[in-house]
C-alpha cells in the first residue's frame, strides 16, 4: 500500500511547519509569555524565506539558496518577536493584545515589502525551495521508508529539534530556569535568575522557531509568499502546543495529528465514496477535529502557572 | 451626560490620541524608507474620503461593519473573553440573512427585512455562544475555538450558498429581494451604498452602553469579566454569563453580516478565503479601548484609513497595506502605554519647567 | 562581645514609596552568632527593610556594611554573593519542581550540558544531615508538608553558602510543634556560626529565641533592647505605641439553638483525593465556633462546601433546619449566610469595581437596587455611603475603585457588606490576615458583637492566638476531619498543637 506511505509523507510535510511553530510557542509560554502572535511570526518567516531565498537563488547559490531563506526567516522572526517582547515584558502590555499587534504588523508589513520589492506584485516570484532527500537504506523500508525517510530537510530538522528542545527544557540549567520563570517568577528572581532576560530569550526563540515554520511553508509547499501563505497555521500551532501540554514531545504528536488531518483531506478525495460528500465538509475536517480534540482533552490545567502575568518584583 | 463629560476630562483620551499620532509617524517613516512621499500619501488618503459625496458615503459604508464587529469584540472583552471569531459570526450572519431574504421572499418587505436581520443576529449569536458554551462547560480557550469556528463558518457558508442559493453559472447567490439600502439618500450621495445598518450599529453601541453599565445583567457580566472568582462567590452563574456575553457579542457580528449582504452587495459570494471582518473588529475594539463610544470613533478612524488607503495607492502609489502597519502601530502604542508615557515625559517635564520660569 | 565588626550594619536606611516613608533612617546591627529579632506590626516597614538588605529594593538614603565593609546590594545575586539568604514568609518554591530542583535553581551543578542531579541530590542530603533538616531531595514540592517546604527554603540559602539568614515571619504557617522544631533548627544554625535576623510580630517567639530585639513602628526604629532585659508587655507597648492587652473583651456567651449542622460531610477534589473526610460539627446561635488547624487541612474546602462553591459527595449540611448541601451559592446566601472570604482580592471584591458597586455584590439583583432589570444607582450609592460611614471605611469617594483602598479598608468594606446583610450565620475565614493591630481589634470586636446579637459565628483562622482569644468553643481540623473539640478555657497551645498535627484526639465527636 503506497497510499499509506504517501499519506504519511504528506502528513509530515504539513506537520513540519506546525512542529517548528509549536516548539516556538512552548519556549515563549514556558517562560510565562502568551504568544498569540505565532501566526504573524510565521508570516514574517515565510516572507523572509521567500525573499531571502529568491535573492540567494538569483546570486547563483543553487541548493544553498533555501538555507539562506531559512536563516533570513529566523532573523526576521526574532526581530518580529522583539516587538512582542518589548511591549509585553518591558512595558507590561497585555500579552494577548501585543500578540495580536504582531499579527497585524506582519500582515501589513510583509505585503507592503513584497509590493515595494517586486514592483507592486501581490506575491514573491516563484523559487525552487527544498528538494526531498531520501536517506539511504532507511528509505527502502516499506511505508515508513517512503513516509518518513524521503522527506524535506526541514522535516528532519524539525524532528531533531523536538528532541534537542526536550533535552534543553528538561535537562539543562537553562531549561530549569526558563520553566521556573514561567511557573513562579519571584522564586526565580530571589535566586538571582533574571526573569525578564529569560522571558526575552523565550520570546525570541519562539520568533526564531515560528520564523522557521513559516519558511518551511514557502520553501516546501507554496514556493512563493502571498497574503494567504500562512492562513491560520500559527493558530493551529497554538492549538498543538496546548494539546501537547506545553511539552515538545506532546506538541510534536499533536502537530503530526493536525498535519494528518490536513493531509487526509487530499486523500479522502481519492476514494469514490467521498464524491458524495461536499468538498466544504472535507475542508472543515482539520478545524472540526481540533475542536473535538480540545473538548476531549483536559483544559488549561497544565499551563505554566504564571502564564500571561507580567512580572512585577514589587508585588508578591 | 455626566459620564460623557468625565470621559473627556480625564487624561484617558490623551494616550490614544498620542498613540494615533505615533502610529501615523511610524507609517510616515515606513513610507520614507520605501521611497514614498508620506505627506502626499496622507493627503491623498483624506482627499479620497472627503473628496466627493459618493466617496464620503462609501467611507461610511466601510465604517458600518467595523462598528459592529468592533462592538462584538469589545463586548466579549468586557466580559473577560477574547472573541477572535467575529469573522465567522459575520459569515454566519450573512448566510442567515441571505437564506431568509431569498427563501422567504414571498413575505411583504416590512416583515421580510426585519426577519432577515433578526435571523442574522440570532445565528451569529448562537455561533459565538457555542464557543462560550465550550469555555463555560469544558474550560476550552475561546481564542482557539473561535478561530477554528471561523474556518468552519467559511466553509459552511460557502456550502449553503453553493448548494441552495446559487445563481446558475456564477460564484454567488441569487439576488436577495430583501434590502436595507437607504435609497432615499441616493441622490445626495451619488448612489453610494448607504444602508440602515449604520443606524443599527449606532443603536447597538447605545444598547452596549446601557446594558453593560445600567442593568443588572450587565453588572453581572462586568463582574464576571473582571473577577470570575468573586462573581461566583457572590452567587452569579459564571458559565451562564460567559455564554450570554458571547451570544450578545455574536449578535453584533451577525448584524454586521446582515448589513453587508442586505445593504451593500444584495447577494452573497462564495468566498475563497476569510473576508477579514473579524480581524478588523479586533483592531477597532482595541483602538476604542473597548468602550462603545470609543469603538464608534475608532471605527470611523479605521474606516477612513482603509477606505482612504485605496486613494493613497492611486494618488501616491503607496501600497494600501501600509495602513495595516499604521493601525498595528497605533494598537501597539495603546497596549504598551508605558511607551507613550515615556514619549510624553519630556512634555510634562517641559511644562513644569515653564511654570517655574 | 569581641571587637570584630558586626556582620551586618545598616546605617540610616531611608526608603520612600509614593505617599509614604516605609523606612525612616533605620539603623541596626547584627553581631556574629546572634539571633536578632525585628519586631513590628504589619506595615511597620520590616519587610521593606529586609528586601533592601536582600537587594530587591534600593534604599533612597543610607548605607549597608557587611563585615565592616560598605557594600551596595543592587540585586539578589549580589546579596547571595555576600552570604545573605532570605527565608520568605510566602515560600518562593516552584510547585511542580522537586526539592532538589528548587534548591539548585540558578546555581545548578553541571555535567557536560546537563544538570548533574545526582551530585545535586547528594549535596542536598549532606546539608540536610549537617543541620538536621530532614528533607527528601526527590519529592515534589506540592507533595510535602508546609514544615518541610520551609526547610527547603532554609536549605536554599545554605546551599548558596549563606552566613546571614533572614527569616520573614517564619512561624505564621506552622503548628506549635513545628515552631519548636524550627527554633531548634535556628539554634543549631547559630551554633554552626550563622547569624539570624528574625522578622516577626509574635512576642512569645522573640522572648524564647532572640538575643536582641529591634522594634520599629511606622518606619522608625523605636528601640533596640536585649531580650533578657525586657518583657512582652514592654515590647508590645513599644510596637503598637500604646498600652495593649491582647486580651479580647467579651462576656460569656448566651448559646441558643444549633444554626448550622454538618453531619459526615465528605468531598473529593478534582484529582479524586478526599479533602473533606466525614466531617461533623455544629454552630449554635450566640456562639463563636473557632476552627483551628494548619493551613491546607481542608479549611478552604469546608467553607466552599458550606457556601455552595463546592459539591459534596456525601453527608448533610443543615442550616436552620433546611438541607443546603450542594445548593447554589445564591440560594445559600439567601438563607441569611454571610461569608467573609479568606482571600479578599480573589473572592471578596471585584477590585476594578467602585466601592459602591462592591457593596451590592450579592444583593444587586434585589429591590431596591434592581428595578425592572435596571440598577438604581442612586439607591446603591446612598446605601454604600451609609455603610462606609457606619464601618469607617476610609475612601476618598465611593466612586473610587476598590483597588485604591488599603488592605485594612478593603477588609472593612467586605465586613460592612457581610454584616449589614443581618445574617443568621456569619462565616469569617482568616478575617484579620495581614491587618495591623488597630484593624484586627476592629474586626474581632465586630465578630463578638454579632455573637452578642445572637448570630452564629464560624471563625476559621491559622492564628492560634486569635482562635484562643475570640472563640467560645474550638474544633480542630486535621486532614479533612474534626479531630478534637475543646473550650478555650480548658486547653492550651500545646494541646491544640498536638491535635492540629493529628497526633491527639479529644472530646466532642472526634471519634465519629
């Protein structure tokens, strides 16, 4: 059955961007800062990857061009997240509002820049993007070989990052401090951990990772950046993070699940019985599934305790 | 009246005003960096809006759904919720109005139009109320559910239009016989698409104010929004208030949808993507500091900017997306008031100095 | 005393906050091996002073010397470097973390990139043995007792090599036995060469353990005396600024019929753990029933069950002959139950409502405040104005937000609202927490006045003194059960303490 292999492969293509962004969300929220701006940060990343990739390709960098795109996306993602950090950490703005501002600024500025750079065009020129790499030997395994080991480099990178970030969060001093700041900032503060600095780092890492998520979409799926390139993926990444209980492994599983529900709508249409189902209902699948999943999962009980609260050392 | 006076005598309006100025400044800098002439651009923007009766009328048309979606987001906010789903609620409202407007067209107009409007409000309210219900009963973050429901609403609306209401060969519904247009203003405003929805919006703002600050129900909702624990302690039913508040919020959004299909387009399109009403509503609500009067003023500002942005791109070649940057910056400065206070500090300082001299 | 410089010397420390001078030119010395008590009321400026020593605040004037050398302590890191450690009143512990994680946070031993938890746990165990602290390095904070949590706090400072330890109201949450243990630990610390500043307002402890006492009132040092040369009455007078007895004036009660009757009440929390375990007692008209117990033994859950905020799984709660178990909070309020909640910010007030709006928090829906669905603001304001006057709530205007009031006045506003409803049963949970002596006296007087009017009063407090002084009868709660019933005149702190720790049962329906 190579349909299964293909389905798995497509699932991973859709999941990759969600994995990056959800990991980003984890860094930010584990440090205590709500990041509803993931959508905008992904938009920044997708835009930067498209533009960076285009110029790199133009400069004859060939296969390296997409990687330049990824680097640009990381950098622009970090810059975008700094706006969120300054507003919500330094100036103690409402984190949800400040995240919304990111979404706004991203939507406006990316398209403004696209029009500015490409003579008023609504989207960036098409670029080559990444090609799939098949891993020798492993890609010969039935189903899994085709499904997993013949993927885009970003997919491999995302999976490696899940493990790395799990290690960082739960095994290293940095992770311990980051989580402490999100759970009980004044405890961390009295032990000499700089709360605001940790939160800045958390938010900036989330910008970097969400940027990579956005880059993944332009460099593996759309090959261009336009106003609808991201279209809600950032919000689904937030759902994946919540469903995964702010844990990289959980978020990975949730992201794959959401990727699967997006992939399946392409595959369902292959079957005859699906012809009777209006396409709109098939399009709804990922969103309905998300709600069903959240309804059946537990609420926010495992959210970091200090999530959403600006740290004010004067208050105890 | 006393309240009104108080709003304008406290310094609460200084921050938004300065934020607006700063937002325009950011926009100007972005234009300068891009090699555009900001003064020409802003001039073109305002000229577009106030240049002709038609354009002025159309700008008002643009402001109308902004007022209602802004009120929708603001109302939910006051009750402690962030309704990102006004978009979906608008779509559901549109669809309800279209269905009633077409399928019950045999009714006389004085029955049909109100019925279509009521259906829009009701369905928008129920759509939002469901997200409220999930929050109240299962503790699910309304931000996520309302976003997901936006997509579901988009596809559901398209399905209904495509399957039951389609104008053959077109990607839209049949024409809707029910109309909210203010045809008697056609000659004054050069056939600009003005409609009764604008008055509905202003009525909604008045309702918002009276309901929230003058009634027992509104008192409960504010208590729930500000401190759900204390509200529960005081014997209020927190869950029911959450559902009710989301319902009312959704009614506002649904009415915006009715205005659009019954007053502006007179048909409903099959949408390729979300039309973005709710996105704008969030901006308007935040700009208006979630106060109904503020929301109306913010909608006027926002409508002016978005409608004028077309003129800006026409007159000064500036991409209209620039306006999003301006609006995003204004909200940023309002949210991070500390920055505005920091900017204002030298002024206060100077003034004091002058007094000493 | 030797000629060596004191370990800490504070020289004329002044700290101003908008509107008040929290510390007014305070000078204080701490000698090596000394336990120096800092005595003052809530709000006298003790905590501000210690936060300055610990680097959380900067003084506006004055200087600090450590071992005779002037230092500037501009953040907690600097304080830690200088060997200063603070045991906070509200423990600064991360709940989902283990004991070890909490202790090493910020100074983690590393093996490669990883935290070396093995050697960390080993170090924790060693310190624990050296000072007799008895903590389990691998337990999670939310699974250990309050006493052990405090020892973790102490351990955090020792792990960082602190020689100067500041204890901020360390006994507030402990049972009398745990207090004895803590005293032993403090003695041991001093014997090992540490120096201790003990912040407290409890005279008994000062007399027992300290070497010297510095008394501050309204941000000023009143006096520094040797403990051996003073007595509790003198200290109390210096702390409050007038003669205080700390004895509450009251007549013997005229006890009537049972108003509230709980029989075998049980309730589980959402994790399925029993928090109320077949609990029975009754409160009669005209008496104050005190519930003694260590924080976290089911007191909050008990109040929630009575007031309808928590469902019970079995048992009966009977109010004036009617079953009220599992009714809605509103139904129960309407049976003339008033409730002064434990957490006034979380439950008692909507801080962003005006004072006037808060005064009708439970009655807004009734006539005359509500007329056909509309609020009658004129009547509400008149009513609020009256209450504010009657209960002396200090606020510039009833249109001001409740947030702008001081803690004491916020509490007065709640008490005004609850008492004015003319309840049959008044539940007061921790009604004096965080208040100064004047406000405490006011609150306790109100409770006794209600009792004298024939109301049933249920008082929940973690302050043993308050329970002993105010109650007419005491029941002790331990792990969701009533383990003892006594009259204040025939018991003492020791006995109550043993009951609170679950090691003694006595009287009443304790065996049920």
